[in-house]
C-alpha cells in the first residue's frame, strides 16, 4: 500500500511538468493569473518608471519587471504595473495586491526580519541618500544646514538617515513630512522647505520636474548606503531565484560584451562555454531556474540589452538625469556589479 501511494504521488508530480512542479506559492499564483503584478513608484519617477499618455510605462525599473516576465512567461508584456507610494508599497506587497516591488526600495535588515518579512534577491541599483538645495543659498556642504527645514517622506529609510546625520553632526533641523512625492517636490519648489532629501538618483529624477532644474544643486555628501533591489514576499524560493538570476543575466551579459545588437551572432558563433550556457545554447540553466524557455537570457538581452544598455537608455549621461555609472558599473570597470557564475 505504501509503495502504491508513493508511486501515485510520483506520477502526479511528474505530470505537472518541471516548471509547475517547481513553482512556489507566489510563483504559482502569478502563473495561474498569467500576469506579473509589479509595484512601481507612482505616479511617476523619471528615468525609473513613467507612464505615457496611453498609460504605457517605461523606465529602468519597468524594464527590470518586463525582464522578469520574460523569465516567467517568455513574454515581456505580461506585466500589470501598479503605482505605489512609500507608505502603500509594503501593505500592497504583503496583501498580494502586487507580486514584486521594483520601485527603488532599499535592502535593510528590518525588511528581511520584521513581521511582514521580505526578500530582496539581487541589488539592481547602488545609491546613497543625498540633499538638494537651491543654488541661490550658496551651500556647498550638508554640514552648513544647521536650522534648515527639510522636505522628507515619512516611513522611509530616508527619514531615519536624515535624523541620524543631523544628530551625528550636532545640527538642528525641522522636518516637513509629506507622503506624496509629487506634493513633496512641489513643497520644496515653492520654498516651503530649504532642503529636499532622498536617494541621489531619485533627487536627480525629481530635479528634472522642478520649474527651473538648473537652479538646484545636489550636495556632494552621501548620508547613507542605499542598495536598491526588487522586493518580494518571503516564502517562495523559486520566485526568489527567478528575480535574482534575471538580474544576474543582465549583469553577466555586459561583462561578457553581449548586447542587444550582437546577441544572436554571439549565440550562433561563440565557443565560450560560459556564454553558451548563459544564452541557452548548451546546458540546462533555464530548466534549472524554471524559466519559460531555455534561452530566457538571450530573449531578455535581445529585447532590452544588457545592464549597461538599460542604464544608459534611461539614467545615463545623455538623459535628463545625467547619471554617471559610478558604483553601478560592472566590477571589471571599477563598479560594484558582480554576478555569481551561471553554471
């Protein structure tokens, strides 16, 4: 009887197919729904996520979500983008309103360990908190801001870092706390506060929306380390793996010199086993991951390019944000981007 039951269970397991059998709780729900629900910072975050007049989203964080959809479904369009705020993002993720957050959320200890535990499988962007001030104040350092009023969002690592910095430097400040990012930016632009603080890249994005962007300067200090990552609920190792290795594929592609323009030629001609495994030409990396197709990484690169292409398209020096690669360069060029080997 025992052997019969085991045989029946094994047969049922095999009948599910590899990808279904490996699907965890959240991944299984995503596949049943046939759509990935991605929480993005709303209503807009220039360079990272902005909807056009037709409601179609574009930006760096948006393309990360679409790349994850390629890994899960083989289709970058099976994504529903849900705008979330700094205060609504974690309730939305905990409740299942969204499956992932791709909205510049910092990886911290408490977000790993609090009652609504989250996973952040791979860092997608390295940043640090900064301070923006009107150029007319002639301020060159954050240490000159004693007594300043500071625009800041509540319930964020930004709020805590701000208090820590001013306390450590024996400075006083008055917070102007506003949850909505657009309202916060308008408060700063109208002069309700002297200072606007957020992650450096977020400040660069918000500066593009000010009435006179050139009249504002971001000070050189970094108040914190802000490793930003796609965030998911804990408890689904399969989805964790998919998010991580989708990110790593983008980084590996840049390190290996694979771009949207040459990916097919390289897949057809390369004898490098590392390249061939990444692009699904040999080995079973896609099957091990539970991807929709063995060449998931090749499809991602063909659609969006490598990490560097995505960065330059949305955030780089030739965009309104004008960001240098800096920490967000691959490790062989002095940055922090380093992917585990796909083998």
